[in-house]
C-alpha cells in the first residue's frame, strides 16, 4: 500500500475527517430528542432546499 493509500485509513482511525462544502447560509444547532430519533428545526425558508448535515462531535 502506498503512502497516498494509507492516509485515509489513518484519518478514519482518528474518528474525524475534513469536509469542504460550498453553500449559501449556515446555522449551528443541537439535535433534540424526538421519539426514537433526533430532530433539528431549520428556517421555514429552507423548506424544499437541499441541505447537508455534518456531525461535529
């Protein structure tokens, strides 16, 4: 396995990876309990828009 191939495996072992995302707006929220799942409320203007969720911790 080359050095280039080893790098992603080492990052996975540490438990975090780096993402670069281009977007229009960002909010920071905490996930709340909702039955057997979690929920995040977003602005109503975001309804129908494409979003990405990234767990930070």
